[in-house]
C-alpha cells in the first residue's frame, strides 16, 4: 500500500491558525480593541419646542429641540457613550452667521441643559458658520457693500479675518455655556490659534480644542447637509476644504493646527482616508479623532436594509479599522448601536 504523502513545510508558517480556533483565543491576542469609551455621538439640535424631525437619509437619527434632546442624551449616557458632538439648526440665518454667537441660541441652550442633566458627559461644540449662514458657506463672504469687502478678490470668497472674529465670539459663548471642547470644522486658516487666544483671554483656558485638522472636500457629506440644513446655496467648499487627492498637504494642515494649540486632531472622513490617519499617527503624540461621516453611515444602512450586508458586522469592522489605523476616538452615527452591540459580546 502506497504511503500517503506528508507536507514538509515550515511549521512556523503553517500554524498561524492556532490562535484563531476559538473566540476566546482570538480575543486573547486581539491587537486592536474597540470600546464604547472611544465613541462620540453626533447630535442635531434645532429651534422650537417638543420637536423631533427624523432625518430621512440617516435612519435612526433626528433633529431635536432642546427639551427632546435631553432624553436622547440620557439614553446615550446610559449605554456608556462618554461624549456628544453638537450641531445647531437655528430659527433664522443671516450672511454673517450671527446666530452662532447668540447666548440664547440652540447650541448654548443645549449645552447648559445637557450639563444640568448629565454633568459628566463630555460636550463638544462644532464650531463653524455653515449651519448659521444664509448662503451655507463656512465663513463670511466677500460681497460688495459689506464692511469686509476686498475688491481684489472674487465675490463669494470666504474671508479669513472677519470669519475668525466671528468664530472667536461664538467660541466664547459656547464655552460660557459649559462646552468641554470647541471643534473648529471650517478649515479656516488660523482658526485654532484665534480660538485658543479668545478662550484664554475670556478665562476659558481649561476648554480644549478638537480641530478638524484634515477635513476633505468629500462627496460623502450629502446626508449631513440634510441633517444640518447647511448645504451651500452656490458652488461648493473646495476653496477651503482639502482636495481628496492630497495626503502630504493633510499632514501639513495637522502640523499647523498642532502648532497653534489644538489638543486633539481629527481626520474627516474616516474610511477613505485611513492612510492619512495612519501616517498622522506616526508623526504626532496628540490624541487623534476620526469622523465616520454621514455618507459612510448611510451607505451601510442602505445596503443592510436591502439585505446585501450584515449591518452589525460591517459597522463593527469599519470602526475597528479606524481604530487600527490610529484613532483614539471616533465620531460615528453608529455610536448608540455599537455601545449596545459591544455590551452583548
């Protein structure tokens, strides 16, 4: 009888499966851990009372008035979510986004209410003008007849100097209300330094800055623009947000924000830019954040609704990948669901 052949390979390279055999073994040697402590939940707060407006493009999410926001915040805290990121939808908008610096505006009122209800929750205030301007851009525009008009620049160009003043004023108001972190998201040059100066001068040296250090002019923000009612009324934001093709420039942006005093640096979106996140992780010891944006969330939801993918597995896999690339915290619309799923493991 002919003897069966025996594979004579190198045992060191043919037994990689030993530690994959059971869930316990896989967990024991897992390199990257995804925990609820890493998650930030974005929330949309709008003017009005007793209002909940579901966001069609983002199943499970809604715009909420301050009174209806608090039960949602309490539910997030109950499943262990440590932080929320607030976006405001005001009653009125104008060319200068003045509603952002109104002490009785929707976000300052929401901050005070959250801190009263759940004092330990970290409250991050998104700091941009796009939700408050009538034109939907992230700053004050170069327009004839306005005090800041620059005739040598094209009409519609976002002006840095008056925009920075507006961001300083609003940051102080939000810090007065109790924000723990201010998150400048407009990619306006010098925003971190200007906000740091304003906060320190107003006695808010304890308030940190989470900078949207590398925010790309992405096509994945579509559902968010419905959620925040802040779509540009003309053009797009490519004149100030980053070109998706540029990785080295992204690292320069992050280094500049760090030099200006940013406490946390963020990459947005997360999924298509994990290379930027990983390279940035190698270059800085600052905490890194990544934003899994609305388009990333909505695509998973839409495919799951059609039965094409397993929503839970895909969400956990994508978030683990973001952690593996170097993120210390992740802003995600899956935050509440993921907290529940992790608790069930």
